[in-house]
């Protein structure tokens, strides 16, 4: 499976108004799957992704 890098702007659901960024790499079958995985992972950690998620092949 291909590797992707991501950068996401996220809002902290426990501290409304707090915006930060997250970045990393992951393996996924396609960019759309990578985006869904990033969104799900962020939600599980108490963050909500804004519209600003960049997925690029690594």
C-alpha cells in the first residue's frame, strides 16, 4: 500500500476555540482512505478536523 503524509488543522473539542495542527504519515490504499483515517484518528483523540487537511504521496 502507498504511504501518505498529512497535515491537518484541528480544533480541540475539549477547549472550544483552540486550533492547532497535526502532521504525520500513514499507509492507505488511496488518498481518500488516508483522509478518512486521519479524520477518524483525530476524532478518537478529542480533535475535530477542519476543512484544511492536506494529503500528499510520500
